[in-house]
């Protein structure tokens, strides 16, 4: 990829343009894109024209939005799509049996990226959204993922700046390390009011064929209705089913026995 005078590649600038869109701004003018992506206006106009021509963006009057071509390309060969399709039957069972929101997330850096979400009609506050992120220390899925990640992954996370969201959010590295050890030992994470005070989460890990943690399967419940003894066995059963479903389609690391 050719670099700009600043040394930034075209690909890096294209990514910044795509990252400028979110739920609050699905459509933007090129001037707004320029500000959000921190690009010169002339550069933004040129790249937007090229991305529209390629189908990565689409025009809506004076505004542009993410194009269908980008969705088409990602849906063809996406690990998230594979996992979502495999997980939906198990998540639907969980939602039906427990009558709570079911969520599936993966660890990406210091955050949980949610790849699937099956809501209920419950009035429980559920801020998870598909393709949205939450800080790993402030959600049950994040704690389940971190607890089953490699020690070096945990240490990098614990050395980062951790933001409190409610009075229940743990940000002290020593306390978090203790909680991670507890989650790993018991096999599930139950986090009460750590990102919004009105709801709690319970999550279990989904392990891959090579022993690495792939995802976390969980529920979002009203605070005080965690019922760990009742929901964890169901979550574990669903996670085992998902692990079996993924076994034949998930790539293994080289050198590991089949």
C-alpha cells in the first residue's frame, strides 16, 4: 500500500474512514468523515470517491454510508459468521429456557466484541449489540475470556488503564487477578452491576479444539436475578454443544494432533 506524506498507508486511512461510522452516525457527509477520521478534506473526498466506486461506501444524497459490497465480502468468509451460525441454536435454547438475553462475545485486544445477541422482551437493561464492544473487565463475557486466556494476555490487560463504570467495577489489578483466578477455577463469571447498575451478567467460556478460549457465551439478567446455580449448568451444556459444533469447522493450530 502506498504511503501518504505522513507515512500512513492507504489501507490505514480507509480503515479510519470505515471506523468513523457507528450506531449514532450511520450516515455522514464527507466533511464529517474528514473530521471523524482526522483526514485532510481533499484526501477524504478522493478516498470516498474510490470507495464508492468499489462499493465499499454508498451515497445517500450529500451523505455516505457503509456499502453492501463490504457486507457481502465479510459475509462470504467470516469466522464471526461461522461462529454465529453454529451458536444460534444453542443460544436460542438458552434464551427460551432462561428467559434472558443471550450473548456471544470474543476477546479482541482489551475489549469484548459481540458477534451475536438474542434479546428477549425483558425490560432488563442490555447494552450489548452485535459488532459492538465492551471493556473486558466490566462484563461477564470479558472476565470469562480473560480468565481462560494465556497469562501474558492477562498481564498485558492488567497493566492497562482500567476505567470504572459503576461502584461495582473492579479496576485494582491485584483484585482483578484474584477474580480471574476464581473465574478460571469455577468455570464461569458472574458480574453484578459492573457496567450498568441495573443488570448483571453470567458467562462461560467456549473452548477451541486446541485448548484456547474462542468465545464466551452468556446471559444478561436483572440485578438480583443471577441464579448462578440454575443458569450455569445450562450455559455450560450449551457451550459444550457449541464446542462440538465448531470442532470440525474451526481452524487448528499447526503441529497439534487432530
